[in-house]
RNA sequence: CGGGAGAUGUCAGAGUGGUCGAAUGUGCCGGUCUUGAAAACCGGUGAGGGUUAUACCUCCGGGGGUUCGAAUCCCCCUCUCCCGGCCA
């Protein structure tokens, strides 16, 4: 959630920033009004409560001393009655405020490039030369068929479209990649976790998926539970509603989980192959950092993900997202896009974001800065998306006859 | 899933309608004593919000109710432990 006090005191600046993310000024004006109303109600209500408390204390004292209480009772009853409608109003104001506030995206950093969509993203650098195949490289779904690596039809039979089955060597490759990623991340200082793949609604609100993006989530029937769309949710929310010490920051975490997404708005996109599935595996990095240090941690995460691709011999480019392409929670995002020769294009394989204090505010993750509690910064990034790495290996390591080499660094894992 | 017990400050643990934000012990901080430490003794010490700082509000697992007033009474939920069932 954005800092409502900041919005209150720097309205012009805040609204300029949020226009980069397509937020209407009228929405922000409404939010500002709701915030003022709630504050006003709370101030009067607190004063009335204080009055009520002191009269109640007197009440007990009178009784002990055997004094007459009838007059006091009239006053106390009147005050109580006067509070009721105000309490109701304050409650309504709070509900209305949060309904709007929870749907407002994060401020982009000042340095984030202007732009409307991915066309305006900035390529920072390319890593590794593209390979010259000397023949027409095939797309991964063609290679999957030739090698018997992916069973698309039976995956659909078991669940529905956008589910698939990896077979034999492909399945082993997936297992090898997960281990390779986790080992690499651990060497960089990230602590490995195995977490629940189902989280409750409060956690999904903490990282920003709820309430606005519930349509993208698989919900457990009759329960307050959802399949996680990314390990970012459980890893970040491990510290939900906690106050950390400054010494334990930064907390660097990594974990492998399957991810479940409805892909509600993606009908017709990437329908062939396993680029876009309802269930996919991912190894995630999450960091909880001191606000003054989160930029350093961000660089570490980008470098780590890029190094993994380099170790796998996969050409890729590093792209900074423009304001219009930033996700809901992100203040800044760098995508790593891997080269897919079969598709003749770069495709996202990792996305690393600094959410600053946006998620920390929602999830109430703070640290002790002297006597004061301050919000931490939270960061997340893939290292890496496993399914898409398999695609990239298939397309980049294919031979003319359709056979696929295994990258050198993975051989000890196979 | 069935039966029983429980949830209070760092921890342990009292408190069954007002003087309770909460006894006592423990831990922690400071002091006395000591060459130094330990022990002993004395003093201080819960959390969140809010404020420049005070005031003030909230918090005894969570939510609702009764009452002028709730840790304490009533209802619902969650979690933990024990017993039984089922089970990887």
C-alpha cells in the first residue's frame, strides 16, 4: 500500500508518479478525502472514548464511596449513545478507504523510464553471443514431440488446457535445474526454504495479489486459501506482522515451488508449448532489506539471475521496465529475457523487482530503528523460471537432427 | 474426524466484574558491594498506534455480544497439547 500520509502532504508529486501507472487523479482525490474523513472521525471518537473511560472510572469510585450515581449514569449513557453513530461512520470510512487504497499500485521510482508498455522498455545490455546454427532451429514444441519430452494431450486430459506432462529426460532435466538453481542461490547467501504451496487471503493481500487480482488465482473451495502464484507470497509473508531487528537484515531467502496462475487475461497467447501454463515450477529469491540498502540487494539479485543464465550458456538481455509495464507492487523492475532461436525472439525468464515499502506496509513487516519501528523494503525475483529454462535449453542446445545437448554445468546433476 | 485440556508480558505463571496494562518468579538494563567476576541487595523494565514531545487511544489467541465498566460473564472461530480413529 502507498503511504497515505505522503499522498496527503505531497499530492501533486504523488499523483504525477502514479499517472505513470495509469491511476486517475480523481481516484487519488477520492482517496485523500476518505483519509481526511477517517482521521477526523478517529480524532473525535478518541476524545469521546477518553471521556467515557474517565467517567467509568469515576463510576466505580462513587460506588465504593457509596455516593449517588444516578446523575453520572445519565451523562455516561448519553455519551455512549452519542458515540454509536460516529463509530458506525468511522467503520464505514475505514472500509471505504481500504477498498480504494488497496487497489492503488506502488509509486514507480523517479529513475524509472517513461513509457506506456513493453515497447518502451530499455535494453541495458546483452549477455553472450547468439549461436550460429547453420540450419533452421526448431521451436521447443516441435523438439518436444521429436524427443518424447512433453505429453501435452494427457496433461490436458488430467486437468485442462495449459497443463502438460514432462517425460523421461525432460523430467530429469527439470529436477536438475531446480537443484542447480537452489545450490547457486545458496552459494550467493540465500537461505533455502520449503514452504506451503497454499496460503491464506491475508498473505495474498500482503504481497498485493488480493484484493484486486483474485481472478488470476486458484482458490480452494469453501476455504480462505489459495494456491500460490509465486513463492514470493509465502517467502515474503513469513515475516508478516513481525518486527525484525536491524542486525538481522537483509534476510535473503530462496525456495522452489510450483506456481499456479489462471492466466485470466491471456486467452489465445502462447497457446503452443509450455511458455504459459497454469502450473509451472520456479525457484524464487526474496529479500527483506534495510530501506537504505535495498538497491544493493537488488543489484545482487539481478547479477545472480544473469550469472545463472550465463553458466547455462544461454544468451540473454537485461531490460529495465518502463513505468507503464511495471507490475502492481513494483517500484522498479528488471527483466531478464532469454534468447529463443526457434521463436527467433527474446522471452522473459526472470523478473526482479524492488517493491520498496509497498508490500511491507501491507504485510506490516517492520524493523527496529532505534526506538522507532520502520517498514523494511521487500524484493523478489526469479532465479529462475524452470519451465522456460527448459524451453531455452531445448531451443539453444538443439542439433540438426532434433536431439538436445545437456549444458555442461547440469551434467553432474543429471 | 470424535473426546478432554488449554491460549495472559522474554519465558514461567497468578488473576473470575472497577483501585488491573496486569501479582510473583525469571530474563534484561542500571547501581551498591568486589582487585575483577559470581552471589547478595537496591532501583528500573510489556507491546502497537499517535505526538516535535506530551496527552490520548488500542492490546491478556481472533471476532462479536452483555455492562457505565470485561483478562474476568455469554456466543462463534482459530491455534496448541493429550487420548482415540484415519493416514504419507
